[in-house]
């Protein structure tokens, strides 16, 4: 159904500072992957063009990071050299660690249950005092290496999704015990360091977490949890179950708003809320992640959630991600904003466009738009159409792996008033079907399992779209432009003042 939209904004009517919770944090697979040159190259690119503040990943304490062992007498030995390499790199490109503390080093584990191809141990510690000593030593090391002032700006999150048996081979009560020992270890080094959890799947355990901390006088600075935009399930590492895009218009956002309400109704109503994982789907084999539809989905969910969460950490920045082992095709439905070869998916464009917005948001009359301005007098308008085109009868894996042309959604008329200059240079960036849409081109190529150098170059070019540019005169302090928008299109319009001389 076509619908024409009119976007109105006055240059002098400010909403306030732009809420940049969308780029507070980004996800990555596991810490050891962060030692790879290609992973680091991709993060440099993402950081340059999207500007995230923090990054979160699994596996910091796993054996492939060489953190912990015991001598023949059972005395602990610590080694933080691999972590140093990783964290030194992160700080060198101006991104901070959102430190997820897990999984269990084998020498400290109480059992042998593991998860993922890289075998992260998911059992409680065999000795909680040794676990607390390890965390204390790690936090002291961070403090000495990076300074207390720096580490005070970090977040420390305890474990990952302990409400799922695959991630925590024990009970809720045992997780709370782990949290207590960890929190006291961190606060024992510096009471101003930030610690939180429960990092659950599906927005679970928020009231219980707060109640436990209050009643047991355990420190907590923030709540963290996760949500995804599919209808059921929370863990599908091999992508074998099949997923269906949730038809609920408030998917993702509904969970975030619920968590915010649970915090406000608690005895700690001012706790920060961080969604440390979110995306359209929780499986790394969902072609929706690669589709042009993902860009509009991301913007839709961020806008619906911006006043309820302190951060939403998209899961993840790169397909260099090995929970199920190395993947065998360049586009395989991976979580990343970039694929193995560093090809920018449509999802990347959503964060690139958000990063181009000015720091002051203007009032506007529509929900699916940001209108901003910056100190140089330029105006940015980011607008989109999100349409759930999924028919509902089949899995994402069977629907989004085909060429899916978009239909016309209607027209957009944009009117800006109270402008200060006589003319503006307009740049229009577009993402949508066949626009910055390398995945559709990959499908047209026959979805090859391997790519030649030439094919990589072609797909990288398809991911780039130079903006349409033209000068726009101002009449009576007003600009008015119109254009057509298809389903799941994203437009970024940047108006830069044209100065004489």
C-alpha cells in the first residue's frame, strides 16, 4: 500500500543533542579473532566510518587467550599478554572494551561442558576464591596498564546468556553466586569501576538480578540483556533450526521497553540499561543479515528504542566469526556489517549514515526520520521505509536467499524552514534494492562458494554509491524537495551551505 510522507523541520526548533546510543557499542565474535590482521583491518574501517565507542566480545578468558593455568601444586599462574595485544589495538583506534568476563579457563573449570567450535567452557569455577583472585589480578593489571581514569570508563559484564543451558551449565542461583564473587573482585580494586549483568537472552532475569543485588548488598551499575527480531528461540549456532522474521511491529523494541520498565519499577530505578546483543536474527546463518532489508530494519528498531536503552550493541561488526567454525561461502547469512572479504553489507550503511548526522537533532513530525544540524550549518535528514516483506509461511533461510525486488512505497516530501543561507549543496545517499546492495548482485552471480579477485572487486563497487549532488536555492528561508521511496529504502540527504566567494 502506497503512502506519501511529508517531513517538516524548522532550523531553529531544536529537539536537543542527538541521542547517539546507537553507536555506544558494537559486538564481535570472540577475543582470539581480534588478534587476526583481517579482523583488525575491518574494525579500523568500521571505526573510521561508523564511530563506535565500545566493543564487546566473547571468550576473553578462554584457553586460546592463554590467560590461566595452574602449576603441579595447583597454584594459579596468570598471563595477560594476548589480552594486552588485543586491548592495546582497540585503544589505539579509539574504541574501548565493554569487557565480557567469560568463559571459564579449563584449569579452573568444574566440568567439561563447552560451547561452539572453539570450545568455550561454560561450567562454574571449581574454586570461587581462585576465580575471584583471577578477576582481581586482571583488573589490577588493567589499572596499571591503562590507568584508573581510563578503566573507570569501561564496563565489566559478567558472563553471557546464563539463562541458556548451552552458555551456563548450572542454575540461576549459581550464576548469581558467580556474579557476586566477580563484582566484589572488581569493586575491590576500585569502587568506581562499573559492573553489571545478567547478559541474558530474551530480556530475562532483570527483576531477579536487581532483587538479588539489593537483598544481598552486591554492587551493580547496569543491567545488560539481549533480544533479536525473530519469533522464537535464543541459540542456534549452526543455523539449522530455521528462523522467521517477527511480524510484531515493535519486535526488539518491545523487549527493550519492558526491561526499562522493570528497572524503573525496581529498588534501583536509575540503573543503566545496555542491550549488549541485538539484531534481526540470533543465528549466523540467516540471509536477512545480508539483505538490503537489514538497513531499514536497523534504523527502525533503533528509533523505536532510543529513549529506553543506554546502548544497543549490534551483533556483530564482521563475519570473521567462528562460533560454528569457519564458514564456507562469502555470503552465508553471517551477523556482520562486513563479510569475510570486507564487502560492506547494506547493514553497514545504516550505521555509516547515522554517524554522518550532526550533533543537534531538530524537531520533526514523523517517526521514521532523523533531522539534524551541525556547527557548520549543514543539515542532515535520514529517513527510511521499513516494510516486513516476509510472507510468514517459510523460513528466512528460504525467503531472503533470492532476488527480491522492492515495490514503490510512496513519495517523500521534505520541507526545511528558517534556513540561514541562500543556497545549499545537496548530497543524496541511498541504500535499498540494487543500491549499495552487494548481496543481490552476489545472488545474480549464482551465489558462488568462492570469489575471484575480480568478483570481490565487483561486489565492493556495488557496495559503494556516490551521492547524487545538486545545488538547491532557498526561497523565503525554505527548501522543499520530493522523491519516491521504495519499500526498505534508506535515504540520507545532506544540505551544506553554499558560501559566496
